[in-house]
């Protein structure tokens, strides 16, 4: 019972960190184009992070068969223990804080999944993980930014064609207003995708502890379709609060270091990112909002000319993406050993 409470607290803390780590994904372009001040931007994004809860319930049929369910299946049910989940969460929190400190927009999603899987492998070997689920998730390290980039390229070409006869000043005004809508759409996608990853971890822990004699009814879950209402409410609230805290180092990287973004291009990048996130929600695949918006921003920049993208910065981001799952997994394995040794 005590370990289960620790898991819930750590999971919600990770969700909070995810919010301020990934806040830049939703607000970087509206801040860099001066549509909103940083303070107003994080309030705007946080509000729509939470609005995503109601959209998930009413339009995506709840959480029984969802991204949360996919994350929970990363490790086979019989190998999920409190120690495995705690080690995975501590590893994920550590990596997220490190990359935030360095201003690197890495994937909170892959950090969490890498940590969860790494701890399970250390505890019981590779038989404990669902390899096909992990490979499907890992494949979107490439696919998510690629889809975002292609959609952004197409939308940029289409938008420039539609607006080619308009005066640049007037176009700028309209797209600054539209950025509020595109940022809201992306923030909803961020809330939908990222909150459910933590729900999956909490759900997996509750299912693993199902049947304990001292477990209260509100903590009892036999399957993901039996999701308690407080779990999604707590997760969507935690990520919204985290987003309100901002992540200014990563805002700078996303908003200006990859490529210079105009209001028109900001609308396109956020819309392309949102489309990719909604697609992943439909497919029930947890993807990185960071990878998605980065791919979209690159697609927008490459439409002007390839040299408009700062490929040196992009190369460094790519290395961080590739290393996230294995580093998180190794870190979780070490933490699991420490926990077992101390217990």
C-alpha cells in the first residue's frame, strides 16, 4: 500500500515535469512571434491541456482502449512490481530534469517507456517486456517527426499559394490571430497524448496490486477498462500545472534556434503537429510531442530553403532522441538494483 502511494506521487510528479519540459512545444512559436507574452502563453496552453480531458472522454471513448492502455502493456502484467515502476519513474524524472537543464527538447514519452522497460528487464530479463509494443513505439521516433515534417511542407505550400495575392502586413495580422487557435489545437493534442502515458503507468501499478486486502475501493483496478475517474483527472491536472510553470530554455531552442518562424509558419507548424498528435491518438500510439513539433518546424523552414534550417542544432536533437530510450533503460536498471539492494 505504501509503495503504491509512492508510485502515484512519483507518477504525478513526472507528469508535472513533463508539462513544464514540454510547454515549449505548445508555446514556442507564439512566444517567438510575440503573439502572446510568455506568461499568457503558458496559461493558454495549460488551459487547453486540461480541456483535452473532456475531449478524451466524449470523443475518444474514454481510456479503456487508448494510449494509456498501450503504455501499460509495455511490460507484461505478471512482471509488473512496485519496485519496477518506481525505478522506471525515478529514471524518467532524472533524464527529464537533466535534458530540461541543458535545454534539450527530448521526449518525455520515450523516457518513461525506456525507464519502465529497463527496470523490468533488469528484474526478470527480456521475457518481461512486450517487444512488439516497444518496437512500435520506438518506430515513431522516426515516423512522428517525419509525418509532422511532410504535413507541414504540404500545408506551407498550400497556405503560401492561397495567400500569394494578399498584402504581407494584412496576412501577418490574420495569422497572428490564427496562432491562438493552432496553439490551442496543439495543446489539446499534447494533453491527450502525454497525460495518458502517466495514466498507463498508474493503471499498470494499480492492476498489479489488485486484490491486496488493505487496498481501498478507489484504488482497485482489474483492467484498464476499469479506470478510476480520479486517475485521468489527476494526470490531466498535473500536466496542466506543469505547463503553467513553463520551460524557457527549451522555448528558446524550439522557437528560434531550429529556424526563424513567422506567424504564418507558426500556424502551419502547430497545425501540422496537432494533426500528427490526433492521428497517434486514433492509432493508440504514444508519440513524442517534442519530435512531432520539431519535425513540423523543420518542414516549415525547409519550404523556404534547406539552409533556413539550422541542421547542426537538429543533429544534436536527433542524438538526444536516439539516446533517450536506451539511456533511460540503463539508468532505470541501475536504480532498480539499488532499490533491491536497500530493501
